[in-house]
């Protein structure tokens, strides 16, 4: 499977920008991602912080 070109902290930062009120299409253009990618990230990582995301990745690798 292809790895993401965005780090965990970058994904969290993009999701936090959207929670802060930035329009999703503008964020997608700014960061060069599709809206489908954004919504997939929001479904998977929404409400997490960096430590929870790291723990989840460790569990997926096991």
C-alpha cells in the first residue's frame, strides 16, 4: 500500500484548520489534496490528537 506524503502531525493540523472554520475546498486546494482524501482523514482521524494517532498506527502495524 502506498504511504502518505503527509505526516501525522500535518494531517492533524489540516483537520484542525477545518474545525477552525476554514472552508474545505480552500484547504484542499491549499494543501494539494482531494476532498475525498480530506473526508476520509476526517472519518478516520477526526477528534484525535497526535498521541492517539501514533498509538493507533502502532496497533495497525501489529
